[in-house]
C-alpha cells in the first residue's frame, strides 16, 4: 500500500493542519476582516453577499425561476427514487442477497485510499457545496428574502456555505 503512512495517521494529520490554521488565524487577528475562528470552526462572513446575489439574479431572473421550479419537482422525483432504492435494497438484503447492492460512504483516507481519488474528492466537494448553497442564496434573493450575512465555513468535518436570513 502506497498510502499506508497517510491512512494510518490521517486524523493526526488533519488535527495538525487544523491547529496550524487556528494558530495562524489567531496570530494574524483575522477577526477584524470578518473571520470568526473557534476550536471547531473557521467562518468567513460577508455582508455584501445580498448585493452580489441580486446582481447575478438581475440578468437571469426568468431562467432561474424556471430552473428553481423544475428543481423542486426533480427533487421530489429523486427523493421517491431514493426511498424506493432503499426499500428495495433492504428487502434484497434479507430475501435475495445476490441482488443486494452494497453502499459505501466516501471517507478520505479510509474508504478512498489512492492519492488521485482523495485529491479529486477534496477538490470536488467544496465546488459542489459552494454551487449548491449559492443556488439557495440566489433563490432566496429571487423570493425577496433579505440575506443578512453570507460566507464560508470550514468545520472539522466539512466545508459549507452559510446564508443567514433576517
């Protein structure tokens, strides 16, 4: 195994990186730039997010409205499929194990052990989350919901975008 030294001590490396980020952020006093640092999270807040979302919305309002409505319908269809898949898979586990589909949670360093797989996973997750949560912000602006702050947060286990209303 080429990555045994990484996979065996992955949590230690993550904690070491987090301590380095925490100490650096505290030393640079990033609180005055909208960065909130705690032992378990790093949050960047920006009050001009609403203006950016309204500017994006101004050019594509009609298309976004159609896309948002289609997405709601697609979400219900996919939720129904996921529920059917889960029930079908559980019944196959007990009745016909040859047709059972094993599912695996993707955890870098544990279930993803090759360097390219971990790299692609770690690069894709923030992109997907920013696009997804940005869509929530754009639809909130479309529905005239005032966004108080927006930003990015890095918690000890994931990266997400925050839109705080009212």
